[in-house]
C-alpha cells in the first residue's frame, strides 16, 4: 500500500468516525407548539360515556 493510498484510507476513516454535524441549526427550524394541535375533526364537545351492554366485553 502506497503512502497516498494510506492517507486516503485514513481520511475515509476520519470521515466515517467524525462526530456528526451540529444539529442545533436543525432544532432551531422546528416549529414549537405550546399545546398539542387539535384534531381536524375535533368539535370541542366531550363525548358521552356509552357503557357496553350487559355481558359484553372489550379487549385490545
């Protein structure tokens, strides 16, 4: 292996193990929400609790 090939190999390894670029600029461009966004179909009313009929069960 020549010295030039060795230097290229070292450069490739340095590039591969280098710390990632700072992500501060990416975080600065993200939108910030003070509250979670509302669903598109949210009419703002509280839904009533409808119990299952006697003998019915539910499982997820």
